């Protein structure tokens, strides 16, 4: 506004002042500072085809913007659903992890209660290994003794 008012009150190159009541218009030939290319002029008839095209353009731009907003809204709704699903999944995983943790604690307690028996089993296994070794030595000794006995009994004959 201020730029058009200042152009009304300024003088043109010839030193004549313009009247503030005269509208500035690109069609009327008065120079303005505005770079607007609007074809709207008050009290002038307009091209109905141009009006129809302008209305169509504004409707299509409106439809486009509405579709953009709708798609953005849809994307946000999808993200919200994904976040809810993820939250539910993590809740389930948290419960599973808590149950697994309880199970591990119970198993550790049972292992500690069975540790004495496990130690006894290890000791029995060690004694069995020693007994088995002694049995192999005894078997080897009896085989040698039998061979010696056979050799002595064949000598006496």
C-alpha cells in the first residue's frame, strides 16, 4: 500500500503531480511501483473464459492441497499405529524377558541346592575311575599269574 500511495503523490518526470483519486493501473497506463500482473480492474468486464480457468485452477489447487494434507494425515496415522504396535510388542518382550529372568533365578537356586549331590556324583565317578584302573591292573596281574602258573604246571609234567 505504501508504495502505491507514494507513487500517487510523487511527480512524474515532467513535474506534474498525480491525483491521489486516480487509480493506478497497468491497463490505464499510469506507472506504479507494483510488479503485479493481475488483470483485475474495478468496474471492468472480465473475460468469462479467463474467470472459468481461474476458478478451475483454484479448485484444482484446493484439491491438490487437500490431498497433500490428507496424505500427510494418513502417514501420521500409520506412524501412530506402528508406534502402538511397537509399544505392544515391546511390552510382550518385556514380560517374556521378566519370565525368563525368573526362570533363570529359579534354575540357579535349584542348581545351588543340587550342588552337594553333583559334588558327590563327581567324587563317585572319580572313585569308579580309580576302581576301574585297579580292576584293569588286577586283570593284568591275574593274566600274568595265570601264564606263570601254566608255565610252572607244564614244567612239572
